[in-house]
C-alpha cells in the first residue's frame, strides 16, 4: 500500500506502536460476546492492586484487559495463566466486571487458537 | 387359548427393551475403570446387596425421598412405580391359578383377562382365591389411575406439587409419555369391555364394563374390546421401545445406580461411565429446579434438571458448565441423590483441563516459624474484611494462643476456586505451596476464617498431623476449654450458613453453639441444609453483577424476615456480598465474639480489683 | 390571604429559598430535622475553590431577613400527602402540618464509610473521613494524630462510596475531587514536611477555578497524584496504615505506608427520600435521589404539582449550584401559587 510509505518526518519503532490499522480485535470480540462486562472496565487498577497473583508476579488484570481491548495477543497466554482465580478482584472491582468469567473466557479462547 | 396376535407389540417391545438395556448397561459397566469393576464384582457377592436392595425398594418403588420433598409428588411417583410392580407380581400369581401353577409366557399375566373369563366369582367375592385376586388387581389398577389423575393435574397446575417449574420434554419423551398416559386407561377399557361381554370382571372393571354396555350397542363391543387390547399392547410396546432414549430410562437406571453406589463406585472428579449412569438416573422430577437460585436470576436453563439433560444429550456447553454456584442446594434435595456438584465440576474439567497454569513465579522458600501451636490463615477474601482479621487476632491474643498469621501480607490462594473451575492440576500446584508452608510451621492446628479454604484444607490437602478448623469451631473450642471469657450481648441475631461451611463441610452445630453464648439466635425458615446462597459464590463463573444482586436480595429477604439486630455469617465472601446491599447490619461470628470479649475483659479486671480490695 | 409554603430541610437550599419566598410575601415554615439550621456547611472549615471561610458563607445565608418565616426544629418529615389542593406534612414525632405548596430541600447524607470495610474506617484508628478532617480543621485548626506525632505521610482516597457498583452507588459525587485537592493543600500548610498523596481514578476538576487549584496544589504544595484506586488498607503494629493501589500509569502495584488515610466520602440520598417519595407519589431516580419531572427544563418541578425540589436532594451539587437551584425553585413555587390564586 502506498500510504504506508508516506513519511511523516519521524518514525515510531514498530514494537512500540499499537497499529490499530493492523490489529485484530478477534479475541476481544469473542470475549466480549461471551462476557460483555469487559466493556465496563475503567482501568482503575483496583483488581491489580488487590490481586493475589500480583503479590508474587508482575501480573495485572487491568493491563491484560487493555491488551485484549487493543488487540495485543502476544504473550497473553503466559500472562493470563498467572491468575489463581481467587476472586478478590471480582469483589473489589467498582464497575462490577465479572473478572473471573472474563479470565476464563480469555483463557479458553487463547487455548483454542493456541496463541 | 394362550396366544393372540395382539400380544406381539408388547412382547416385541419388551424383548427389544431388554436387549437394549443389556447392551447399554454392559457397555457402561465395561467402561468403568478396573478398580470400579472389581468393586462391582465383590459387591455382587457381598452383604451390600441387602442394603442396596432395601434402598431400591425405598427409593425406586416407594419414592421415600420424594415423599419428603412433596407428598403429592411422592404419591404420584409411588403409584406408578410400586403400583405397576404390584400389578405385574400379583398378575403373575393370579395367572398361575388358571395355568395350574406353571410358568407362563411373559405376556400371559399382562393380558390375562383377555385369555381367561372366570365367571364363577362375583366382583366382591373376597373369600375365594380368584375372587381375592380379582379384587386386589382392580384395586391396584384404581390406585395407579389415581396417580395418573394427579399427573394430569400436575401438568396443568404444577404449583400444587410445590413446584414452580417443571422440565421440558424431547421427542422420545413425548412418545413415551403419551404411551404411559394411555397404558392404564387402555387396560381399564380393554378389561372392562371384555368383562361386559364375558363377565368375570372385578369391582372396577365390572362396573365400568356394565356402564359401557349400557351406552354402546351390543354389536360393536366385541370388536371394540379387541381393538382396545391391541391398543393396550401397542402402548406398552411403544413405551418400551422409546424408553431407552426418553426420560423414563431413569426407571431402570436408578436401580443400577443404587447398586453401583452401594458397591462403592463413584464418579468423582472426572466424567466417567458412572456419570453416564447418573445422568440417566434423573427422572427430571424438577425438585432441583425449585431450590436452585439460578432461576431467580433468570437462568433456569442452568438448573440441574436441564444441565443433566444436556449432558445426557451431549449438548453441554461452557455457559451451562460455568453457570452454577456450586451451592449444593440441589444435591441436598435430589431424590435420586445424583452428585450434581461433581457432575458440574467434572464437565468443567473436561473443558478446562488443558489450560496450563504452572505458577512458576511462586517463591521457592518457605517461611520458617518454629515454636507455634496454631496457624491462622485468613484467606484471600479475608483481606477484604479486615474486621474479621482484627477480631481473630485480638481473640487469639486474649486467649494467649501461640500462633502465626500465615498469610498476614497476602495469601497464596488455597486452590479451591481452581478446583471448582475444574482445573485440578493448577489447583494442586497452589496447594503444594501452601502445604509446604503449613508443614514447615510445625503447627498442630490450622485455623481459617474462610469456609472455601476450610473445605479444601480439610478434604484435599491431606495435612497429616495438622487439625483443620474453621474459626467458628476453633473459637467454640477456646470458649469451652475455658481459655476465653465471653458474655452474652443480648442481641438478637440470624445466622447465615455459608454454603462451603454448611452443606459443603457439614459444619452446622459449632457456629450455632458459639452464637448462643453471645446472642439470641432466631431460627429462620431456610437454614442449615436448606440455607440459601448469598449470591457471591466463587463456584460460579458466568453470573453477572445484576444477577448476583438479585440472588443476594432474595436471600436477604428471607434472612431479615425476623428483623434481627444483626445478620451473622462466618464467611468473608458472604459478609461482603450481603453488606454490599446496604440493607442489613452484617457481622462475622468472630467479630461478635471479639466484641463480647472486650466486655468480659473489663469484667475480669473489675473482679480482680474488687478481690484485691 | 397569604399562601403557606412548607420547606422541608433548613440547610442552605432551604434557607435561601425561604428568604426569597418570604420577601415575595408568602408565609413560610422551615421544617428541620436537626436542632439548628445550616446543615452540612456548619461542619465545614473552608470552601473550594477559593478557600472561603465556610462559617462566613453560612452566616451570609442564615442572616438574610426571614420576616414571616417560622422554623420547626427536630422534626424529621416522613410523609407528604397531597389532599384537596393542599399538602399534609407529617413528621416522625407525630407533628402534622398543612401547606399550599411544599419545597423539598432535604439535601444529602454522607456515605457511611464503614460500609467500605476494606478501607478500614471504624477498624483502624488512623482512617478518617473528609468530613471529620474538616471538623478537625475547624475545631482545632490543626490535626493531631491520636498517637501524638506529626504525620509524615497522608493519603487522600477519592471516590469512597461513589462510582462504586459494589455498594450500589454508580454516580459521581461531583464535589469530592476538588475537596480532596483543597484538603491536601490545607494539610500541607499545617504540616509542611508531610508528604500528601491523592489516590484517584479520574480527577474531575470541572468547576470554575478548580483546575487552577489543582495546578496550585502541584506547583506550590507539591501534592502528589497517583492514578489508582485503593483496593484495601491494612494496619501495621505501630498503627500506621498500609495501602495497596496499582499505579496504573506505570502499570505497577504500589504499596505505601501512611500515618493517616482520609476517605473522601461521597453524597448519598437522605434516608427519608424513599418514604417521602412513596407518600407524595413522586419519583425516586435510579441513584436514589429525588427525580425532577424534566431535569432540563423544569429541574425544580416534580410529577405532583405543588411539590418542588431544590439543592442536593435531587443529586450532588456544589454550594453555589445549590444556592442558584434554591432561587430558581422559589420562582417556580411563586408561579405555581399565583396561578392557583388566579383560578
Ligand atoms: S477493578 Fe474492574 S474496572 Fe478496575 S481495572 Fe479492574 S476490571 Fe477494570
Ligand atoms: S482472580 Fe486472578 S486476577 Fe483476580 S485477584 Fe485473584 S489472582 Fe488476581
Ligand atoms: S437432578 Fe435430581 S432433583 Fe433434579 S430433576 Fe434430576 S432427579 Fe430431580
Ligand atoms: S449447586 Fe446451587 S446453583 Fe448450582 S445447580 Fe445446584 S442449586 Fe443451582
Ligand atoms: S468528584 Fe471525584 S472523588 Fe468525587 S466521586 Fe467524582 S470522581 Fe470520585
């Protein structure tokens, strides 16, 4: 494509940029269909603050949700596998996101696609 | 004359049924693992056969548990099962009077009145053997027909049976149920018409026959009678043929299941062929639908009757698997005693077992803490109810317990939520971590505030040498041993049984005993085994917040009905769930004890001072 | 004959409307559940965004002339019943009163922070609410911790009881963000050495001069803002508060030990709202506050002619918004009563 070659006088390193033109929201759409409450997240971080897994690792459910929303699936499976399913996040979330159901959906969808 | 063409539908159907049942059961039993098969082998020749047979009699025939749930429903099921059996047994005996005690072809007793017209005895002649049988056979038929009338009303007014919901039917069910409805009225018709022509009916068939004879022209009755016998036989035949694929497969399967259970065969954590048998033992009585709170949340499709059916039809899906709170209310009432929780977890396992969770990030070192007696584990949820933690710490301090707060700054999850989600391997890696920490402490007692943790510590951790207690049990023990002084608050309270502590672990007594020492405990309508779930359950993986709120509010309506000063619970999750409604003062049992402890403390100080003076 | 207006609640909205209706020549009766007039403002020290002395503002409202206004104290109104063009007002203590028009100015209640158990209010000594902090500012003109030491780190937690599905309040209370910034500044003035942190989800500096106050807090007072909602607080052996948040902008969990935690408690509908609504036949909105018949065109009018709303009883408002709302309500009452008189 021609537009791609357009130079704006600066370049963004490919790895840094979220290329929404290229991103596939397939995972998000699937997860969203099965667990619509993913749309309610406001990235407040309460889940990540209270998270049992985050005490021992760099896991952040808030980040995970954002990645799914932005179509970033690389490394997601390793990330989501860190969750212990303990449910603290679900009790704490101010938006009533069904976090555990969401995690299971992400889990299952990634499992299916083998990403 | 001991044969007529019309017996063929019945006889053919019966043979077909027996062959299909034989094939099906042999296949399932063959699929049971080696140890299960060995158990069956031993069981068949053990004394277990007697209690098992007794249970078959009580449950499959008399339907004792169903009676307990609902008298009308019990009567209805019993009239069919027990009545039919009596009809077969007694019919057999009766037929021997006429065949000189020889063994007859199986259809002979069933259609006896077609083949034998004994005009010698009168309808109410009870003092002769044939007369007695004639009376009793008609009586049993009437008994079954009364059940049929009830079944008819149940279809129209299921509420009379204490049931707000009954389950839907598939195509085989439709055929089978239509035939089942017809069998006994057709038998009545056939026997009555025959009696009106040849005589020899009992009190029922005779009088019905007489009435029919009055209405019908004499020329048509013989033809009609013959058609009725054909119809009766055909209804039986079609019922037998459709039975293995209809809900009525539960009739023979329940019997098989009861025997297998007595022999020690279980489904456990994985779907196996015993689960297949369990699935088919469900008569879709609908008792579970009524107690399952999922229907309040608009998810009737997730209730066990439907869930079990979709498993049986291989139509299960992840929503069905996940949408269950594992509260155990259904399992408690299921008259067939299907392990509905294990079935649900096992189907989740089938779906989720391949999800890999290595938890390799967990630290390798184990906290070292020698010289303590008691380990306290608040649990993940416990960190969101700091008043419970604080109460426990102050109580243990007051009682001079040498304890360690194992998860003071954050827990490794106990693994129960993963177990409930069917991810057993993942759960085990968490369990191993906690097990190491528990054993390294050298403690003899592990106390937890969370019933979810309590259940798995107790059942799956296999903590040899360590006694696992829920805090309600531990506090009661401290009080009874005289290590804690508490006084009565004068408050009136209602106690909510947390699912995992009550039905899940059968801890009902201790919390109540402890509570009675600090408050006035008001009994409520649905408690202990029948307690409601708070709606916060960690067992469910699909409910949304609104649905959970509906379940919570409905439960609160029941709990707050007697207007207690406090709603007491013994689970951080229940506490958070209930208090989120903002309509009740909710308190944990440990907090209540801690409050009364302070006062007791003052009391002791005062008395000490007094005695010094 | 002078028409009788009953105003339910003698907070600033009630007082402001009373003085205007009074000057219009109506007979006004203020019905107040407490022992004094003024409401919440009486407990406040300074007001945002200009840190105006709250007592002065309260005095400004209270001291307005109220010639034909009588006030009933200690009367908690539980029902308003329309009856033959009039309204029967009944209080908890059995007091009954008749009026030609009713203006509801029952205001708000502060969210009970104990309901947010994981934040430790009522459990840990050094967790207080924004209202308590204000009272401390006002009373002692200084905050001393119970342990007697000068605090070296204080955290202000936004959105306590607001924007929280888990306690059933999904709405934003509108005033607590700027209150937090104001209180942060006041704390810093009191303890110049102390580090002050605001823990927020969103900073809603929507009013005039709020953003300036925010900038001032950064520039002159070095207040730190952390974007992350508090999940839970714990207490250490020395009574300090340990908080857990995620620094969402950095994407890392953050643990912090504080000497004191201030919870910015939000507004909730006052307790009598439900019973007044059901007795009067007017509507309660999904957030629990009174519902106006048309929030755009007729914000002071309810579904029942003759019953009016003003102030925070119909949703969170600032003080200046409350006062303007009260004035517009007075006009609505007047146009209703004069139309009645002409009929
Ligand atoms: S707590 Fe809820 S709203 Fe906040 S980041 Fe997590 S999922 Fe999103
Ligand atoms: S359920 Fe998973 S994401 Fe949520 S708090 Fe527990 S470990 Fe963290
Ligand atoms: S699962 Fe049990 S209670 Fe439910 S319909 Fe089947 S037999 Fe009845
Ligand atoms: S365990 Fe509870 S929620 Fe699940 S099906 Fe049974 S009664 Fe319903
Ligand atoms: S004004 Fe700020 S602190 Fe108050 S509820 Fe709204 S966002 Fe939260």
